């Protein structure tokens, strides 16, 4: 996996070095030579120049101290390597690199007011921290919003009259505990709802949904573990759950996710067939094979896209009626066309129609040029109608300096803040 790279790299070099000791000197030399290669800097000397430049502009407080400590560790690493203590040299070089990254981050401009959020997939907080430590640490690190996964397609982590309590909740109303901590530390709480996908669903409920014909089918007729957005019972369930959340809990917002089809080859269930045939006044002899080669196929794609849009519209109406002022947002596929469109996710239209209060494009990439292209297009598509909080894949990035560069670039291109995926990492 891409998480915790430094520890895994240490484990790998230790295992290789155990069986092939001749790799140790080269590994140590490489580790030491990499110190200072952070962000735009290619060496410690170049980093010191960046620090001096930033200090002239009133930034980089504390950076010089971190840089001095990094240079001292490099000297110790060189000395250790000369004496053949290569594993020690590597450890010292890694510590020096962390300090160099810290110094680099301090050189970058900041903003006094912006969304600084994180997604948290665990409904019980980070690891074994509990909610107090989870939110306290988040606040101390400068974040102001938490997007916590408390509801799925067929389970929730709080007391609901519509869906069963998930085993992940450990028998406790986790949303109440989370909200208490968020209020204590002044952090916004947005309930992250997995829409339509039944990745988490109580077995008895899953078979009930299946028996009611509420699941999607792909073009081969295979049932998919997703609720069909064209089914009225599924539409009612989605808005009812979120209506219940904002009525019972003082959350700052509700956050839609997987508000789309799972793939471009869904949904071709019997209900979708009947509704589309009625809409276009055509009976298909073979479904969906005949549709594939039909001039009506583009119209069907628009029709299925409109089913998701109608669901978002309905959710927005009910949530805002239940508690005016609560924010409605969505995590969306980065490229509106063709990627999001093929999944039925017409998020530019959702913005144009005023259904959302802000949007979080999932711009997960390690490539700054790719990020730049995506954010430019998103900011242009939104046109200032609502804030754009860029979703950044922090788990993919090498270190904090990489993350800082991604945040700085998003700011320069007009993003109003960012949400990191994910706090569990």
C-alpha cells in the first residue's frame, strides 16, 4: 500500500540488507544524499536559500532552527556511515529529511480563513484514540472541519429509526460522541453519507432490498450491490436518512458520496427499462442489447443521469426544509466530462441549480501538473457560484512537503480550501 512509506522502506532495506549486506553502504549514501530534496528545493543549501527568501517576506518562523538541526543530523549520518554503521546513518538521514520538510513547509504562504478539512472513514475516531483525542489533535494541527463517515447504504453509526446500527458503532451512538467533541474544540462536523452503495449493509436488509427489486443490474443482467436511484423506495430512504440526521443532531452539514452509478454499464434493471420505454414511447424487444446500437442510447444516458440529479434535488429540498442553514455538499469525480457524466454524476448541473453549498472534487494524484489541470477546470466549471474545497490524496504523497505543495497550488488556482483523504492514515 502507499501509506506509511518510510516504515515500509526501512523494513524492506533491512530485509534485503540481512541477506545481501553489500547493499547497506549504497542505501546509506542514497539516504543521506536525499536530505533536502523537498518541494522546490533540491538540496539543503537550496532549502536554506528558500528559507532566507521567505524570512525576508515575514514567513518561515522556526524554519532556520529545523534546518540547523537537519544539517547536524546529516553530519552525524556521514560519520556513522564512515564507521560502517549504515543502518544508523539511514535512520539519522530520515530524521533529517523530516526536519527539512518541516522547514520547507514553513516557507510557504498561509491563509487566515479557509476550509481545512479531513475525511475520516472510521465512525469511532482515529485508531484507539477515542473522539476527544481525535478532534483535539485535529484542531491542534490547524484543521477546522471533520467529514466523518456515519452512514452507509444499509447501516448507520447512530440511533436511527430507518436503518440498523452498524457493528462498527460498537453499540454506541457514535455521532453524538463525535458532535460533543467537535463542539468542545470548535471543529465543524459534516456527516459523510455513502449513498446508494451497499458496501456496508445488514444481511437481512440486503435480502429485503433484493426481494423488492431495488438493486441495480448491469448490462449483462447481473445484480450489483447498489440501490437503483430510479426506485422510489430508494429515493425515499436516501432523503429520509439525511432528514433524520439534521433534525436529531446539530451537525454543520451532510456530505454525499457515491451519489452516482458504480460503473458506466449500470443500471439496466426492469424498472429502468419500463420507465425509459415509457419516456421515449418505444418498446425494446431485447434489453439492453437493442438499446446499445440504437440512436436512443445517448438519450438513455441523459435519462439515467437525470435520475441521480433528481435524487440530489430531492435530498437538498428535504434537508434544507428540515433545518435551514445546514450545508449540503458532495464528493465528486474530478472530471465532469466524460468521467462523471458516464457515472450519472452531473455535478456542474447540481451547482448551477443550487442544490449544493460546496463541492469536493476527489483530486487524488501525486502529479502537480495533473492537479493543476483538474483544479483549473473545476474552478472554471463552478464559476464562483459555490466554494470549491479540493479533495487531496494525502495518503498518496511522499511527505508533508509534497502535501504542502498540493495545498499551495490549489490555493493559487482559486480553490477555497481543501479536504484531505484521509485522517485514518
